[in-house]
């Protein structure tokens, strides 16, 4: 019996070494943790339960039968984050470059199936050279099986991808279908075709970092939701994110203890809006002052900065926040900001996370660049996302809410539940200057008349009361009481039930 136990421990030791100490050292020298070190940092201490430690590939071509390391390049299992269950797979670059074989994919599929069955999030740590070429179509079939699981799990359990090394070719599509993607600066990249192929086909000279690095995907492409300095920071931030999310679509998000008075008055908000309507202010200041303990987890911070998305807590409960940012392009809606917000709204709706919208929007960004790239269809994505969302929706208009952009930003007409406005808000078709020049076109040659007309328009429409008279605004509130009013609104909506017409699925304007 003793010999058998010793043999088991030897096999475990071999499996834990992955590709061997030399390759582990090389991984660390590149500033990267190993697959197992990442899992240890991600999960609660001692909580990891590993599956399929001794799985080995079955390929016999190109001499592969002589190189069959335990685990086959991926560590899989489950554990807990702050006591809540998650499933995890972590690709091991020290074993055959973390390349995906049929059995490697089989291991990932097994824990994804278990996550679906048991209602727990899946966290994938990607660090792979791509498909294992020696296995040919078997490797591609393995990828396909993983993709199918991503599709089936979408909207059922949260899926989070950490890209902590190379992720190229077919490998990028699994993270692309997950809810959140996080990258590590300087050590991770994602692209469909690498720099060498790009140079051959298009003659473009580009580095891997420029083509698909963390900065590229967080600022330009919006493929990734966040980029962090190193592996340790990225893993810590994923732990923090998981605390905001429910385990699955049949559970509510967790309720955390909070030590912040729900009736807290923020007098500084009464002077947040500048007297000059053309001056900017920082919408994040409002978000932080409304949130429990000023805690805000921002999503896609570096992309489309004219729109803010992220999570806060109110009375210890998770709330998704969407807000125009007047500091950037005056908070205007454009293609990028609409896509960013629509994606976030749909995630919140999938997982029963209430949505709080702060509105200060002068309209959609005009110009041929936007029109040629399809701002109509992209703007419709956000409109569609808000309109189909059945979670509690509370909206606060702080200043401008003009034209179609007013409707799109969680207006009463898209079935928002509670719509508040500050006294500084203006709900109108457009600003006074533009409206006056259209209505009183005959007086354009007389500056005094135009000024008088503009003043008349401002007095009549540059306020929230016309909309309030029609019931489109439920209440005009004092800015300092925003936290209390919003928290009470969400409290009143906790048992909200909506019945929608039967359909197989909708056809959002992609």
C-alpha cells in the first residue's frame, strides 16, 4: 500500500512540474506566472479541487507518442473566490506551448459542462500557442467543442477570460464570446493572424504588441475590457469583479455588508453642474458619491471615454451604471460609445443586475465618418438593448438630454421604471441656438430678434418641467439627495416582474 501511495505522489509531482523546471524558470523570467501559480492567486487558499491531472494526449504522429506530459497543457478544476464557487481552467505554456489538442479541449469542455450543470461562473486563463499542429483537424474539432460551450453558457453563467500570454488564430474566438476579457500589458496579445502573416499578405510592418497587445485591444478595438500591469494585479481584479456578479442567471447578485448611510446627503452635488452650459464636469464624481463607500468597478475604462460603464453597490447590492461623460466629446453618443454601452446593458439584463443611467447627452456625433461606418445601426444597438432589458431601470438626467439621444438613454419611452431629473436638466429636441435658427429662419438676418427668440426658447424648454408635466419625468429631485432617491427607487423595484411576448430570440441590429 505504501508503494502505491508513494507512486501516486510521484505522479502528482511530475504533473505539477508541467513542462519541467527549466521551462517554469523561463516563464517566470518573462514576467509571467505558471498556470498553477495563477490558480493559487485567483482562488481562496486551499480551495482548488483539480480534475484530470493525469490526462495525456493520444497523438501518435510526428513522434508525439514519446512526449506525453501529464495534464496535456491545461490545469482544470473548481474552487472558491471569497467563499463562492467558480470553475477555472489555466493553460500551461510550459507544456508544448500550451497548445490545444483534442484532450486539452476535452478537459476544458468537461469543466464548462459542470459549470453549466451546477450554476457557477467559468474563468479561463489563456496562455497558448494555438492549435497543436501535430494533431491537425482533431485540434480544430477541440476548439469547435469549446466554442459551442461558450455559446450555450452565454447568459447562463458569467464567463471571464484572462489573456496572460499569446492568444492567436482560432484561440481568440473563445475569449471573444465570453462576457469579460482582461489582458496583461507587455506579456499578452490577441490576433487572428500574426505579424509575419500580416507582412506577407498586406506588406504591413507591425509588431505583435501593436497588432494585438493589451493597449491596442483596450483603447482601439474594444476587444478587451481592461489591461493590467502584471499577472498578480489582473488576478486580484478578477476576484474583485466576481464579487459583483451572481453565480448564474437564476440567482441574484450577492448582497454585501455596507457601512454607508443610504440617506447620505452630498451637498457638493448641488454645484456639480457649471453655470455655463458649455463647460464640462466629471460624471465619475457623481457615480462615486452615489455608490456605497465610493466603490466603482469600471469596465472598458480606456475605450470610448465619452461613455462610462461599470458596477457599484447600493445598500450592498450590485447595480450596473451607464453614464455619459461630459469631459470627453461633451458626452456625445457615437458608434463606439453606443456599442460599449449596449454590450454592458445586455450583460446586466442577462444576469438580473439593475441598471442606473446618468444622462448628459447633447445628441449623436454628426459627420460622414460616423454615417459611413453605420452610426444608425450601432446607435440602434443601444436603443434595442435598453428597450429589451427587463431588469429594474432607474434614470437620472443631470443636464442636457437632446433629441434621439434622450430617447436612447433609458428614457421613459423605453420602459425605464423611474426617471428623475435634476433642476439643471434640459429635455428638448435640441439646444436653443439650433432650434431658434430652424423655427425662426426668416429672422436670421436680425441678431437681436434671434437672441430674443433663443431666450424665449430657453425659458420654455431649457428645463425638465415640460417633460415632467407629461409624466416622462417622475420627479425633479435635488442633486444632493440623488443617492437616497436612487436607492429607494431600486428598493421599490426588487420584486419587478415583466412578461414579454414569446419569441425564439430577438434580432438585435448587429
